[in-house]
């Protein structure tokens, strides 16, 4: 039987920013299930279950993507109807949109399917949450200098992400 992996491309949240976000959200006493600090990320493309044999092709796609490092400011709090509470930029940097586009175009070229909903950059901080008035976050400035391919595994009580490979932006 072919092994299948649950995969996604994402920007790993730098530890210092993850720590600042965790400090802020702890102070807010917001309802919901906090996303573990080590799981904070910004998804670029969600691939879902893929045969392990596709990894080498995925690495080639990622390798072919070119982007300079860029800065993103997470400054808005948004709550979806399904209770995902996330941080997002007021304005998405062009370089971020180009990076996601390039990755998605590369996946399309090699006929690897991915979730094709329009890209809306966000970093989820709570699940089963609710927006509370007055919970305006500080603006988190993040210098994006890499992206990664993750595998996602269910573990008791949650999910664990593992970095399969990272690519620097340069
Ligand atoms: P769990 O599903 O166990 O609550 P999770 O959502 O963090 O945990 P995954 O479902 O493996 O873990 O998702 C990994 C990443 O991909 C998350 O950022 C998630 O929001 C995103 N994602 C998951 N499913 C989709 C989808 N159908 N379309 C777009 N993004 C998705
Ligand atoms: Mg999920």
C-alpha cells in the first residue's frame, strides 16, 4: 500500500514572534483552544493527503520558486464563522502573494492538487474561538526569509507538524 502524507507549504512563524503572540493572547483571556506556539504558521498551499512518492517532485517545485525576503505585518484579528481566530495583515505584501502564486503555479504544472480557495494570508491563533471587542492585537512585524513543506500528523489531543524541508528566500 502506498504511504500517504498530509502535507502543506507554509511560512514558519519565527520563535520570537510566536512568543510575543502567545504573551499577547494569554493576556486577552480569549475563549477558544489556543494553537500551540510551535504550530504557529502561515499556510501558502494546503495539499492534503499525498503519496510519499510525490515528495521529490514537491521538493523540485519548491526549489524552482524564487522570492526575495520580505516583511509582513500581522495587525488584524479576524474570527471566521467556524470560530477560527486568526491574525492577518491589513494589506498583503505583493511578494507574499507572488510567492503563494508561484508555488501554486508550480504545483499546477506538475498536476499536484491543492486546495484552490483564494489565498488569504492568515496565522491561526485559536480554534473554537470568538471575536471579542477590544482585543486589538499589536502589529507583529515578521521578516519572512524562508518557507517550508510540512507534514501534519494527528496525535492524541491535537496535531503535530514536522518540517520536511525548508527553502531560504534570497
Ligand atoms: P486539526 O485539523 O487537527 O484541527 P490543523 O488544521 O492545524 O489541525 P491540518 O488540518 O493538517 O491541521 O492543516 C494544516 C494547515 O493547513 C492548517 O493551517 C490548516 O488551516 C490548513 N488547511 C487544512 N485544511 C485545509 C483546506 N481544506 N484548505 C485550506 N487550508 C487547509
Ligand atoms: Mg485542519
